[in-house]
C-alpha cells in the first residue's frame, strides 16, 4: 500500500495532466477515476486539492485550445471527422447543432457531462467564431465544474478510495490485469454500440450524382433537409429542399403523397440523422425514401451550388 501511494504521490499530478489531456483530445481514456484518486491522495496531505484541479484544468484547456484552433481553420470538415471517429453514436453533428443552437456557447459549461459532446461543442464554438477570451472563460468554468467535482469527491471519500487502493496493492499484478481487462471491455462495448447503431441505419442510399441526374432529367424527388433551422440559414440548402427537422416535419409530410420518391439529407457524414428520419418515414407509410450518401457535404464536394431556405 505504501509503495502504491508513493508512486501516486510522485507521479500523480503528471498522471492527472496526461489522463485529462488525452481524454479531452478525444481518446477513450476515462480521466475521472484518476481525478478521484488524486483528490483522495490530496486529502492525505501529499499535495493540495488546488494543485490537482489546476493541473486537470491545464490539460483540459490545452487539448480544447488545439481543437478550437483546428476548427477555426478546418470548419465543418473537422465536425465531419469528429462524427466519423466518435465512439458515441449519439454525438452526430445534428444533435450537437441542435443543442448549441438552443443554448449557444453556454453549452461549454456542461458539454463534458454528455458522452461525445465535448469536442463537438468546442468545434461548434470555433465555427461560430466565439472569441478566444470568451471561449477560454466558459471552457475554464465548465472544466472547473466537471474536474473540480471529481477531485472534491475523491477528497471527501478518501477513506473509501484508500481502501480500494489497499486492496489493489494486496492483489498486485492481478489488480493491474483486472483494470486493463475492464478498460478493454469498456472500449469494446462502446465500439460495438457504434457498429450496431450504424448497421441498424443501413439502407439504400442515393449518391449526389444520381440525385443530380434525376433533377436534370426533370424528374426531381422531394428533398427533405432534416437539419435545424439555424444550420439551414447559415450553411444553405440543396436547392428546392424542404425543411424536415422534427420541429417542422409534420406540416411538410401532410402535403406529400405516400408513393412520392423522397431523398433525405443531413450534415452527419454517416447520414445517421437522415437514415433515422428515413426509417421513421417508412414507418409512417412512405414507400420510397433514401438518405443522401455523404449528406450536404457530398453535395458541396460535388461543386453544386447551395440555395437559401
């Protein structure tokens, strides 16, 4: 037990910084347990709780400033990358845009509490041209609420944490293997959750080339844009597309015949939102619905012009 505490005492603050930085940069590293242990060790007098929280905030802000600057330069391309690599299937760009458009930069205060949201909220703040000082202050406050709470929890329950560390020290290598196994299991479950989610949404897609051919042949389908209103106004729409965000869709569907050919698109590179909307439309009785492969980014990538809603 003493040797384990000595290791934590010597390398604890460095471990806090690295764990938080890697967590914030996007790797599936659970940093909260590290904060809890470090908070407990601080309560034993080895270093101050303030240093634990300060080091955690330093790692978080450094990682988030990297994402912020990357989003300032790459814009929505970075959002597409984040949506593509995220282990959390509910972190698609549309859901985050909804939240950010409703709450604005204040979402940075609680973004860390929602799996998959933190990095996308940072990117949205940069794309919205939130000033660096404002971003810094809001992100700092959000980090203080999140990481500060974890460290204080460890300090309050330091006796229980010490018992756990004592048990781990007694088990020796077995405890390390168990922790590694739990971590691998956690990553595996998250990845499987994402793969299962994407498989559930698989259906026939329509490519931008096919959609263009239909439009130019004078046989255009009904095109539904499932993004929120703010995104449609800010980024533009595929010409002729109808607003079909959940807040607008009921009035739109009332005017569409069940056998009409429908194309649905969103801004998520996996077309998760569009595929979900297409599935709901099929359940509502519509027969011919296909998500647009690549969403609006594919339309832009094909060099096609955007219209105004």
